[in-house]
């Protein structure tokens, strides 16, 4: 496969993912006391990504996509 063909193939596989991300709203928040990003689609929470920071270093990265878990997850705008 040529270089151009590889680029076209990559673009074709990445485009649907980028389109889904572009259709979503990503907002900073605090989740259980940690900085986080909340991804919403169609107004509903789709994914929550929280970061644990200790001593100025990222020591944990947590992503949740289970809707049941969000009921016990305290969120507020950052």
C-alpha cells in the first residue's frame, strides 16, 4: 500500500471517532474531590475521567462509563 493509501485508510478509521467526540460536550469538573472532565452526549453524561494529583504529580487516572456509578459520584462544575 502506498503512503497516500495508508493516510487515507487511517483518516477513514479515525474520522468516525472524531465525529463522535465533536458531537459531545466536554467540561471540567470536580469529582469526589479530584479534578475531572465530564463528557456529555445529548445532554446525558457519557464518560467521567478523574485525575488524582499528589505532590504536583498525576498518581491516578480514572475513567467511568457505567451510568449506575454516577449516582454515587458527587460532581460539581470546576
